[in-house]
């Protein structure tokens, strides 16, 4: 949500507050606040939906890992694999998973291309949400200072709760986004412990079956990341009415200032 309060730095707002001596913010400040209420309300409409889509995608990745973990927890390794390098590995492929996800283990291949893509996509998402979380946390730090300075204007007194709740929701969302990135990265670290070549997978099936444990643990971290993405969207969605109330009051004050001018 770039641009939070950037048009009115906290230092400048403090100067205006100290020198105004008025119950109503000056026209320039009202217009800046009105702009924020309009465009950040629109911006947050996107961020109340995008994490939900991401959550579904992340859950799909978790289902892939769980399906493989379930298969590799119980299946008996093939004693005589098919001779063709393009033949599907009967023991390594989970029932129904190929059609759902495209993940296909073949006798002459290593890690399936679809598995590599799954890992790459999770890594990209981890980068994105960490950057978003870090930026949003910094923006809310500034927004908190600005909102406090607005306390000098009694005409906005009944809106302080709404504005601070918006900031609190966004701040909490920022923390969740950052944690999602950490969870996804740790899940990828666990998956990276697995050698996905058929030979190595069958050796594990004939031994301690640690690969299934790694996949189950990774999927649990990914599940929590999916939950947090959904919670993040819910927090931002909660702001919609609050922005509407806040923006309506600011617009009324701007109109009153125009009439008096």
C-alpha cells in the first residue's frame, strides 16, 4: 500500500498542529487526508482479496506434498522398475496427483519439472510477502505518528478510534505477511533435504522413510502460511467501513471549508 501519508510528513504535521490553534485542520491537510482516505481505501480492496487467492495456491502446494508423503509412508519400493526412462514410476507417484498437479515421477528423470516449479513459486511468494510486510510495517510506524498528531483537532476526535483501528489492522497484517515469508522459506529448506531422483527415493523407501517426514513437516508450515494469508485479507477487509466513515467526515470538512472560503 505505497504512499501512506507520504504527502504529509509527520514532522510537517507537527508544525501545522502547533501553529494552527484551530479545531479544524487546515485546508491543505484536509485535502491530503481526503486523498489518502479515497485511494488507500481503493488499494486495500485489492489487498483484501489477493491474499485469499494466494492462500488457495499455497494450500494446493501443501496438498501435493501431503499426497507424496502419504504415498511414500506406506508404498513398497518397486523391485523391477520399468525399463523406459519415460515410464511413470508406479511406486513413487501418488494416486490422482498427476492429473491434479502435473507432478509425474519418471524412471529416467530426476525431480519433476512441476515440483521444481512449485518450489520456485513458493520462493517467489516468500520474497513478495516479506517485502510487502516490511514496507507496510514501516508505513504504519509513520501513520501511527501522524494519527497521534491529528489529536490536536477536536473536530476529528470521534474518528480517532476508526483511524487507529485501520492502522492496527494493517500493522498486524504486515506482521502476518512477514511471518508467511519465513514459514514458506523454512518449508522449502525442509523440501531441499530430499533427493528426488528415483534411485534415492527408493533407497529411502527401503530404509527409514525420512522423506515422508520432511514432506509432512513442510506441508504443515505451508498450511499455517495459507491460514495467515487468509487472516491477513480478513484484517484488511475489516478496514473498508472504517475508511468510508473516516473519508465521509473529511469530505464534509473540506466542503465546509470551501463554503466558508
